[in-house]
C-alpha cells in the first residue's frame, strides 16, 4: 500500500485542479473522453460532472497544469461496463496519459483491449478486480515506462488463464507488480530476472503456480514485499531466501513447502511480516528467527513444527500465530510484550505460566491456549492483563474455580473456558465485563444458579452454559435484559419449571438449545417472535480485536457445536451465521406442538424428541423449507403424518419413532431415501401403514387414516356383504326395466326398434363374410 501511495505521488506531479490554472483540456481529448463515457453504464452517477467543455474539471480526470493534456484517469469503483459494447478505443487519443485506474469495476468478462498497449507514456496501470479474463494482450509489453502494473483480484473480478507472459519480464521500469488471485499456472519465473532489478513489490498469491524453482526470485535484491501464498509450490524453501535483505513482508502460506525452515531467514533483518502457515514445514523453529527484532506479525500455524517454545528474551510488539502444530512441553514465562499469542491445538502441557508482572501489561490483546494439555488452576495473575480482549483456555484439563478477579478485565469481549474440569459457582464478578460478547462456560462442573449479575452483559451475543450442574428456573432476565443474544445454550443442566415466555423477546436468537433438563409445561407459542430463525443469513459472528492505534486488526471467530442429524457437528466460523436450530428434547414438555413454530422458515434443525408432546403434527410443517434435521421421536403424538412433510427436499435426518401416529405414510422421493438410509424412522407407531413399510391398510381404515375409534367389520365381512347384495340388486334393476317397457309405449317401440336394427346389421355382416370365403 505504501508503494501505491509513493507511485501515485510521483505520477500526480504536474496535475492541477481547475481553479489553479486557466489552461483547458484539448478538444480532441475532450471528445475522446465523451466517447469513452458512452461505453459505460454509470449507475452510481459517478460521471455526473462530465459535462461542459473543460474536461480538466471533471471528476477522475487530471490534466497537466502547463499543457492541458489529460495525464490521469481515475475511475476506480462503481462504473459498470455495458455488456453489449466494448471499451471505446477513443482512449487511444489520450497519448499523454500517465495514470489509468479502472479497478474494482465489472467489465463483464471481456479481454483487456489491445489498444491499451499504445498508451506508451503510461506509468501506472491498475485493472485489479475489474472483471477482465482470457489472456493478457502482448501489446502491454510496449508500455516500457510502466512503474506499476496491478491486474490482481482483491475482491472478485479478473480471471486470467495462462502462464505469465514472457514479455512481462522485459518491463524494465517495473517497481510494483500484482497478479494475485487469478488462474496463472506453470513456472513462476524464467531463469533470469535481470530486467526486474527495480522491482520492490511482487504479489503472485492465489494462483496455480507449482514450480519449486524459486532461485531467480531471490536475486531481486530490492524486493520489499513478496507474496507467493495460496499456490501449489512444493519442495524446501531455498536457502537463497537470505539474499533478500531489504524484504519487509514475506508471505509463503498455503503452499506445499516441506522440510525445515532455513536458518537463513534470520538474515532478513528488516522483516516485519512473516507468513509460512499451512505448509509442511517440520522440525523446530530456527533460533535465528527469534532475532528478527522488527517482526510485527509471525504466522507459522498449521504446520507439523515441533519442539519446545522458549522465551527468546526479545521484545516484540507482534502478533504470533503458532496454532495447529506439534509444539510440546511446558510453556515458559508468559510473554506480555506481544499483542496476540495464538497457541491453539498443540501438545503443550503443565500449568499456565504467569505473566511477568514487572513488565508492561498493556499490550497483550488476545491469548488463546485452547486445545492443549494444560492442567492446574487458572492463575490469578491473568487478571493483570487488563487490555485483554480474548481469553480462550478451552479444551484443556484445568480445574479449580474461576478467579473472582476476572471481573477486572474490563476490555474482555470473549471468555472461553469450555471443556475443562472447573467447578463451583459462576462468579458474580463476570457481570462487570460490560464489553463481553461471547461467554463459554460449557462442559465443566459448575453448580448453583445462574448469577443475577449476568443481566448486565448487555452486549452478550453468545451464551453457552451447557453441560454443567446448574439448577433453578431459567432466568426471565435473559429475555428481558440480554436483547443482543444470538446463541443461547443451556442444555444438559438441572433447570426446571416452565420455559419463560420472556425468551420470546430475543428476536435476534438463531440458536436455542434447552435439551436434557427438567423443563415442564407447554412450548411457548410466542417462539415465532424469533425473527432471526426466519431469515436465511445473518451478519458474521467474527469478533474484531483492535487497539486504539489501529495497529492490531485481527478477528476471533466463533465455533458452534450442535447435536443435529443424530450426531455432534461443530460448525466453523464461516458457517455459524447460517445455522438456525431449536432443541428442546429430553425434557417433560407437554401439550401440542405450536403451529406458530411452522413460521420459523429459516430453521435448519428442530429437535422436540423425548418429551410428552401430544396431538397432531402441524399440517403446515412443510413450510419449514430449509429444514435439514427433524426429530419428534419418543412423544405421544397421534394422527396422520402430514402430506406436506414430503415437500421438505432438504431433509437429511428424520425421526418420528415411538409415537402414536396412524394412517398412510406420505409418499415422496426424499422420504423414501431417508427410510432407505434408516429403516427405524417410523418404528414404534403401530398405526402407520403403506410404503415404505411392509404393511397394508389395516381393517376398516381408509387411505387417509381414519379415526382410531372406529370399530367396523373386517375385510372378509366387507366382501361377504358386497357379494350378497349383488343378486337382489340385479333382480330389482331388471324388474324395474321390464316394468317401464310394459307401461311406457314410446319406450317399448324405441327399444324393440333398436334391437331390430342391430339384427339387420348382423345379417348383412354375416352375408358379406360368407361371400368372401365361398
């Protein structure tokens, strides 16, 4: 970004605002711009100022203050190309153009016009995220004065599909080159890059390069920024990397590098960002890496790196992402001079080290030690980290009580202590964490009641207290006070009593899990107020972690474990916002299933099993078109299965077993597929019949499944009466017909006339047949 500013500053020299000069633009260039305007659809009205005869005053147009020539055209963002036309070649008349930016538009998948290569004074060309595709025209190789070429795709757009064109390596003035996020493939570079000696910024990320021959790149001694992430590069990282001593940013993540991290990386003394994540690097972190005193961001996550993590003694105002490796052993003194420490999913063990209270404690913002083997108690000294935004100690072997001093962490947004062996009462001091957005205390051994002080957590979006020993009524203040809640999990506790109707005030709720408690009463009909369960997508659940300077800007992403489709599924951060689930199973709820639940058309999962629900399944259950999992098993439901159930084409899990359902099972391809996968879905309903069960219509039942109280005769008796009535019925009909003929003269004449005509036709046909064969 700094290089963009630098280059733009160089190119803007000589430009002017209209008010500072009396020089007007030239007529030929004025006409050229108007022709170019005609080829665009300006939905944002960006070109509203393009009227009048002085194009130098138009938005996005810059002129030389001495000659009046148009030297800059900046139309990035919000100008849409017309599908039926091409970019007007009138731009060829702007031969003094130095700066051309059409980035972040959408040119409907056309190729870059070849005539751009005739603008030989261009020094800055930015077509990033502009919707171009195909191959890059070789005419761009004529732009020998080009300092900056950006054809990348930061947020959708270009789709170039070729190898890197060889003419590109002859642009000797290039300082900035961005070809990121396209479909370039093959080798990255030729054997020599002697013409690129001025290059300082190179971004080839997000392509399909697979070569491991990177040595020519490491001769570009002026490189400051090198990004090769998101490709398919294999093999070891060459030792020659150490030659790039001017390098400030090195991104090599998401490739297939393997072997140890070379010690030569310690020669990159100017390095501020290093990303080697999602590769196959193994062994230990070289000690030379810890001597990079300018390092501000280190990402070595998702590699099989091993060994112990030792305190290097250096101070870094840095972000350290070291998760998903094989680091082991105890963690030494907890560093407080870094901003983010992310050690999730390793094999670290022992007690959580205490921070050095003799050092400044206003730097650490995120501490994630989850998914390790730490034991012992949570040290009180963590309460001294008073600028902490995220504290995640989940999935360890911690025991003891939560320190009451935790309420001192006033900036905390995420407290995640799930899946440990913590016990005691939930501390009242948690109610002092006014900024808290996410609280996970699930899968521990907490007892007592939910503290009343939690009602002060007005910003809380995610509350998970499941799988503990909590008791009492579900607090009504949850619905009255915590209006921002999106996810509420209270499952597997000892809550009793009715479900408070105050929960219906939580219009933002997308997940409600109250399973396996001792709840009684009816399901509140006002649950249809959960408007977030009606829509299909909500905002991201990512929580931003920043500091006042804006230096730190990382995200903590929520995950959501839900028992759905018969198993525990862990929804990752990118999917959580799509999940809509209601689970009330394993309680003592009674009454009918409220028809109001059928208005929650965004639901993906509904689990009402293992209760005492009665009555019929609502006829309009087919309205839940997004439903993927439905479990109504082990209740006292009766009546037929609604035919609309067969409309649920997304249904992947169904359980209606062990109820009192009757009648024909609805037909449908999806229902048949579900039965083929699990033949027990209708088990324990003796009144059900028809496909796919090997059971025909029971005695006295119609296809619709008539009422259970009918006691008519069986199948045999029905057919006895049928045949017994045939004889008398025929006799009565015959007598009636003959009586009409006797007493109705006109009918008698008509009937016998009809018979006579039939006999005459028969005689003629017989005579013709005889003649044919005689």
